[in-house]
């Protein structure tokens, strides 16, 4: 089972990011856009683990309950995803907000790696914090630059099963 630890923005920021996702991806054959079953998040780590072992991930995340993490946005990135990608098997076009790999986020990533579950995706030196806004089959549009958030986001920790395209349809706080 794919399971993950993520950092989520508050309700107002999430709404704004969901709107931005649709401004960019609607009309371009969306494969995944943010919404209720695909909430905005910065991944700390995705792992492969048996369902009965997810409890230790939840317990480790519980130590951070109530803590607020800061993530500084670098900018908006568009990228071609080749077919065969773990998260986008068909290939497509990724767009998302890149986030500074701060010592705080890196330390958190390392903490969850030490739990020993086989990691999925980019880890260790390749860890790249970001918020996926969407994936489309055709090249997405450019939003008005005033719609791209800047500055620091305040995030809180959640855990849950990893869904299609790296989404988290059922996160728990």
C-alpha cells in the first residue's frame, strides 16, 4: 500500500490553490486537478508499506500535531512527464508550485525516512518539496501572474493513503 505524510495549507489557501489549478488546467484534458479528493499539499514522504504498518507513520506524525510548518514558494513550474512515470503512467504535463527545500522540511523528510519503509518518489538528495497543482494530457495554459501565490505558506501535518496521481483522497489530521 502506498502511504504518505504531507503538509497541508489552511482552508482559504487551499481554496485559492484549487482555483489556480483549474485556471491553468481546465480545457487541457485534465488528468488530475486539485479538489476535494485531491487536496493541495507538500509531500514529506510517500512510502510503500503494509496497511498494518501504517500505524507507526501515523504515530510519528502525531508528534507534530498542532505544529505549523513554513514553506516558501519559489515559483510556478511546468514540466513534461514521460509515459511510464510512477504517478502519471500515461505521461502528460505537470504544473505546480515549487517550494524551498528548507532545513526544517529536509529534517522532517529525513525523520520519516528513518522509519524504514521503502520510499516512493524523490527522496534524500532528490527530495523536492512542491505543491502539484495538476496534470494534463495537453499543454496547460499560463495563469495571470497575479494569481500565482508568493511568500510563505503555513502548513500542518496529515497522513493518508496515496491515491491516483499522488493525491490524498482521505487524509487524516
